[in-house]
């Protein structure tokens, strides 16, 4: 990232010929920088005339927290790698590689997995379940996917998203698997479960939570 910033400031790429009197001059002494993912050693590029000061990591700065957050936020909004690259270039003047963006976004996967497996309350008075459908790119074509969403109301009356599972077309069998997963994560009882009129959904609910009352969504 810092090398890309130096290229932008000098106006030419490494090993490229230029009329610019200024040029690269190695790196400053390596120092540790704090990031949201821990402390990392960084070597900051140096120019011969000392004119190119880094905007991303100013002199004496000890951290660069927040830069990765911007990339992850754009990723969460559904932006493609190329769109993220363009936005970062406009914001910071840096030309990031696909690998670098992927490395940053991949770091959120452990957090997602931890969230998906977290322990839940023993009892939820009300659960709402539904699937939302959207189009995604897969192997060069656009396909339909379903996001199975479970929204719970806690005993304190607070809304909480308990689960989001990506799958194919909505089916009662998938919902049964998701409800079993909730049971494995500590949900012993649900008083009322509200869902649409999907074929087989009532039987799927009863199979996992026999005493749960099924209420059909009033919209349906």
C-alpha cells in the first residue's frame, strides 16, 4: 500500500523511466505499527529529496487503525473487488491489488464464524423466520440465493438476529436444520414462532420444538 502511494506521488512505477528529478531511495528504518489486526513491522518507502511524505502513515504515527474498516465496510455493502479498488484509489490515491483486498476481507471470516456459533438464550418468547432472495455472481453467471433469517425477541423484549444462513431455494427441510442448529446452540424452548405458509413448515417446527405454537405471518 505504501509502495503504491510512493508511485502515485512520484508519478511513475518502479523500474519505469521518468524525467522526474526525484526518485526512490530505499526505505526508512522498519518500525512496528498498530493495526486493528495487531502490531506489524512496516518499512516506509523513502525518496531522495525527502518530499514524499506518506498520507496514510504520517511521520511518527504509531497506528493505521480504521483503514481496513473502510475496505470491510465497502465489502459488506456488496461492492466488488474492482469497485473497492476504485473507491480506495479516489480516497487515498493508492492502487491496491486484488490479493491485498481479499486478504483484508478474509480476516472477518473468523468473526462471522464465531457469531454463527455463539451461545443463545434458553428461551425465546417469539421467533420470526423468513428467507429473502437475492442475485449473486457465481462462476461468471448470476444465480439466485436465499438468506434464511431468524429474528428473536428476548425475554427482555429486545430484537436479536439469531442466525443468517445462505442456501438455495427456501424449503421446510432447510428450516428444520436451522432450528436444530438453534437447539444445539442452547435454545431449549420457543413459545411462538411466526412464519409464512411455506409447505411443510408447521411440521418442521413441531418436529424440533413440539410445544411451540406456530402463528402464520399476518402479511401472508
